[in-house]
C-alpha cells in the first residue's frame, strides 16, 4: 500500500478504510518527505496490542 499524506484538513469525506473489519498490522517500507510525504506500507499480519 502506498499512502500519500497531504497536510490538509477536511470536514467530511470518503473513508480510506471501512469502520468494521479485521485489524491489520502494517510495516513501514519506505518514507519520502518533500512538499508531500509519501509512505509505503506492507501488510504484517495481526496487530499486537499492549495490555491495559
């Protein structure tokens, strides 16, 4: 997955991910910073959460 981050605040819009569904961990593969930030991720299986 390649994620392009543009620093803009929007009130409402289409969701990037569905509200329901399985959680998925992602590993950051690459990150480039310039006038825009581009981040590339790959799926990494099930996430691990800290104990409450």
